[in-house]
C-alpha cells in the first residue's frame, strides 16, 4: 500500500497511435484522473502525465495504409486522444508526444550516456518477434507460433543490433520487487514478474536497423531506437527533464504508474533496468488493471464488439461515462460489460439512485428551505458507522474510504458511497417523508436536515469521480432549485 506524500506523481502509459482511443485507454486515464483529483483535495502537489507513443514499425505501416506521411498521421491521432480526454473531463498536467523535439533530444542524450558508460554494446540478435506488440517473444510466450495477446504469427528475426545489459540487473530487480521497494499490485502480478525474472533476464535489443520512423541512435545513425525504450523515457521527459545532466526532476519518482497487464513485463524489467543504470530512483508502485470483455468475449474490431468512449459519452453523458467506467472493473480483475448492462447500471445507480435522491429531497425541502448543509453532526446521527478522521473532516464523512483509495480500489469506493445513496432513498420510503411533511412538519424538517447533510457529504465524496455532478449538487443545495442530474436512458 502506498503512503501519501506531499507530492504525488502519477502516469498512464503513453498510448500507441495506430488506432483511435478505445475503452481500455479511457479506463486507465480516468483512473489516473480520479486519483490525481483526490490527491489534490488532500492538498498535495500533483503531477498527472499522459500522452501518445508515436514511433515504430506499426505506425509507419498504418500511415502508409492511410496514404499519409508519418507526421501527418501521428498529428491527427494525437489530437484524437487529446479531444476524447477533454470530452471526458480529464485534467492532466502534461500530454507528452514522443515526436516532441525536447523528448527526442533527451532520449538521444540518455542513450549516449548509457553507451559511454558501457551499458550498451553491439551484437547480433535472433528471436521471435511480434510486430503488433513490437516485442521479442520467448517460446513460452507463443502458442503454435502465435502471440497470445494478438493472435498473430510471430516472425523470426535476425539482425545486428545494439543491446542494453539488462541481465546484470537480474538480482537487484528481484530483490527490489520481492521486498516491495518497487511495489507491483495486485500480488498475482508481482508473483508473475518475479517468476519471469528468476528464470534470468537477458540483455535486450534497444535498436532497429530497418525501421526508419524512430529516433536515431546518437552513436550510430544507421539504427533507430527500439520503440519501448523511446516510450519509457517519456515518464522523465514529461516532467521537463532534458537528459543533459544526472539530476532527476523534482517530482520524480512516480508514486503510481498505471497500466494494463499486457505491458507489465517490460515495465517491470527493461524500464527499471534503465533507471538503475542511470542511477535514478525506481517508481514506487506499478498498478495493473484488468481488461474489459463484452458478453464474455475479448474486445476486437474484427468481432465488431468494440465500445468506443465517444459512444458512451453520447449515450450517458460525461459523468455517466466516468461512473460506468470506474464502477466496471474490480481490483486488478477483468470485467464483462455490454450495452444492456451499462444501461441498467446507469438507470439504477444514477437516474433512479443519486439523481432521484437529490430531486426528491430538494422538492420536499421547498416548503422548509433548510440551508444548513454543513451540519456534520446532524448527518452523523443517521450514519453512525462513519468515523471522522481529523485529516479528512473537511473533506466529508464519506472519505473514510481513504484506505480504498490507497489500494486503488475505485469500484469499491463507489460502492461505499452508493450504500449511502441507497440508504437515503430507503430512509425516505420508510419514513414516508412525502406524508410526514403534512402530518408532522417538525419531524419532517429534522429528517430533511439529516438527508440534506448526507447529500452534501455525498457531493464531496463523488467529486474526484463525477466532478461536474458534484458541483451541480452543491449548487442545488445552495439555491434549492433542482435540475435532472441523470435523465433515464
């Protein structure tokens, strides 16, 4: 479990631009946004980095297929990612593109230093290569000669190459990961990485001879940099690091690096190996989330079952989409979704749940005009299980779920909040509050005061997840004028 520091640096992977942003990209980026917003509420100095990975063989092939130059192609694709993050209300601090000149110069400088320090040497490589992964594969990785991740046949490649001496970091990486100096969660992912490392890490090729769309090696212009090495360094260059000196940026290292399980192995071996060679601290924590499946099937364009983020926004709105994404995957696990399930959950939790609660209480309060919404003591009477911590007192009672935030159990945080929403709706029904306002105005006023206080706390608690809705509820509580928060779909 990570401990909150005065600073908080969080990263997503930089997304490969051969395709448009998909639901998995949206999920990872929303997780980062929620955690960054929550840490800002804790008054931490926060830096949230995302971006696009724009070099490599796949990009060159995709650009050629689209009859565009590589630069034109990646410019359009990067804009598509920026546009969808803007629409999802993603509040990042920097969007790094690997075609940015400052990134390219920093990569060249770092590689030159690693070469001069004898961490890079020239040799010959032969192995099975998956073009879709842009990774070499071991025999164990392949099934009938195919990459299990992409179901495409691996290609046997043999070429002269420059190698990074990853093998010499086998023992230190095993020690750092096993002792949680570099934390990997969930635990099964940590164990998976340790099993791989204990077989012995091999030196890895960091160059490509016949791939022109990439960063040339500074010490041999006949080669371009392996796309993964180029991409890893974004986590430093995205903070403004220029590669000129051996000092790392003020915000370094990341508290959390988010990713899906398909890119864990390279992030847990090659990436920390490069940092160790350069003498930089390792990231504190890698968190690996699961995949989305649709009706039990892997999401695939060929199957025609892809759900795109813009489709979700069109149907459910921005905060509706954010809620559905964040409530779909349990801690580190895959999650199955479908349009039918998404509609049902939206209507149950948002339209009939939170939206209905705010609307009913606001309408019932019209005759009383109660406006003491900051009465924590009043709310505490009806939710006695909540223990208010000193540090979170001003953040709302529902921030007792701080431990769930620390463990990146965001679905579980939402479940805790929605228990209160469900409780409040049931409270209204049990009390028959619509009748109580006529038969027992004093009792009704007391109940409404408690409910309004609870809604105020719910508004605070949902702020990292549903920032627009949080502000709307606060405005409704202030003015007493309600509006439909989540129209039924």
